[in-house]
């Protein structure tokens, strides 16, 4: 694709995202690419990268359009982004918008004046409100200021960039050093993650699909914060573990690998399709022998779960949440809610905690986790649970990860935003 065609594709994708009110941005982008096989891999990556960059600048681009009195459309947002963030000049903009085949329509007079007004300006202006500069949704400002305090601005700014590409080494199949050497031989440079003993962080762009380490199942793509949630479970060979909200099995794999394929991991979720996706990953990692998949959508499995009172050494609850800790990866989620409201989510989380707690052995661990930044989904949930369940106490985590509870942020830890609490049942 020529540069102008990439720009046109960016506008096209953003228009489809705007039309798809109930579908997350990543789903729209994926669907767009699947139906256009003729677009090469480098062009796909370039278009997607620009789409996400425009989405991450939602409030700031909107501010510039409002100042100019220009209608807020995907085309105008892309024009503003190209000038403010990519520093394109008038001539270059005319070349990109020349109306030729696969290129956007030519710049009109109003847009031309807008471009001139943006030259030598930056995406963030000192005239903007702080919340606009840091892309903080008004509905969440109070909650986030309460969490971050004086660090509100740097914490929010850290969520404006793209996330690192982290890998978790399947330590059952390979050591971290072996996986790192293998990746290097295939042209992928990595460094050990600072907190997770299982992780490698890619340096720059990495194409993993054909690397030996990825093909053989030695590494899985997984954010370091997600790895640390699994690490806090302290899984050991021979244990009985329940991953109650397993999804596609990322943390299930980490737990099974830590157990060295000895013991039992039960992966459960209400979404049977997501659960089934995990089976292929388990086989690839050679860990399928100890992993049971049980869908909570099946009445038989729900009855089975009721019979599992005090049966598990560790129960992991990576509960449904607002996903506010993943805004770097899902910038549209700052401004749109695709599922339950925050109030509905906190009710779901409390119900899951109460149900799953019954399955923890005396002396066993209950690990509650979210990828949320909000206190209502995190500390407040644990406080309410402990008042109703005095048989559980908090096991403090390493101080580098937080005070009592693990609370990770992009600014402090370089991970997505994560919360985790380790609770231990008395007895045992």
C-alpha cells in the first residue's frame, strides 16, 4: 500500500469503529483485516498502529477540533493526528489527500485552514484541562484521583503509550535462558522482566509466529502483570488448583507449568467457547494431562462445583472487571462500556468471591485479581468479603508490588494495571 492508501484505510477503520457501537475496537480492527486478505502484513501493522494511536489521543484530538469549530469525524481526527503527532506539513498532507485511487478525498478549504492552524503545534496543549491532556474520562476522574493522589498526572500519562510485548516462559519445557537464546537466534531480542521470574520482555517489534520458541510452546504472550497474578498463587507440584474464571487459559497454563505437570488444575468459565480455545494451547505446551476443562454454562458442571467444598489448595479468581488497567491496549474502553456497568460488575465480583471461597481447603489460598484500577473493584471488595468471612486473612505481597495487596500500574511497574489479593483460609 502507498502511504495515502494507509491513511485512507485508517479513516475507513475508524469509521467502522464509530458505527459498531457495541463491538470493542480490537474486534472491529480484526474483522476489517480478515476481510481484506490482500493487505500485506506490514501494511496491516502500520494501519492498526495508527488507528490505535488516534484512539489513544481521543480527548486531545477532540479538543483541537472543538477549538477550530470543525466537525468531529474520523477523517478530521486523522488530519489532526497527522499534523500534530506525525508532524506532516501542508505539502505532505496534500500528497496524502490527493483523491487518487485508494487515497482520501482532497483537502477542502476549511480543512486547509485547520491544517495551517495546527502547524508547529503539539498534540497536548498547555491550554487544555489536565484531564484532557492525560485522556482521563470525566466519569472516572474522581475515582482515579483517589487512587493515585499526587501521582495522578504521571500515572495517567503512562497509559497513553502502547504496552510492552511480554512473554511468559513455559518453565516445564524450557528455562528462561534457553528460551531467550532461542528467540535471539531467530532475531527476537528480549530481556528478563523485572518482577516475574517467568517473563521476557521483547525489545522493539518482534515477529514471533515462526520462531522456534513460539512454535514449540516454550513461550506464550502474556503481560508481566498477568504472570504475577499466577505467580502469587504459589502453585506447587501435586496441588489441586481451581482457575475459576479461566477464559482462554493464559493463567491456567502458567499454573500448570509451575506444577511441573504434577497435580490437577480445573479450568472453569461461563464462556464455553473461550474455554475450548485453551485446549489447543494446553496441548502445545504439553500440559494437557493435568488440566480439566469444565464450563459453568453446563448445569452438570455447576452441580459438580457445589460438591467441591474445601477441595482445592489454591483457587484463582481473575474476575470480570472494568478493564481500566488495560487502557493502553484497549484505548476505546476509556470512553465506551461494552458490558455490565461498574455497579453491576461489583455485584458479580462479590458473588464469585462468596461462591468460590467454599472450595478452598483449610490452609489454602484464595487469590482474587482484576485488571482494574478502581478501588470499588479491588480493596473495597476484599474488605467487604473479609467482614463476611473471618476465616480468611490477608497474606501480604512483596513490598515492590504494593502494600498488603498487589497493585501494579504502567507508571510504577511497566505492566498493565493489575490488582491482586492473596487470602489464606485458617486451619490446615
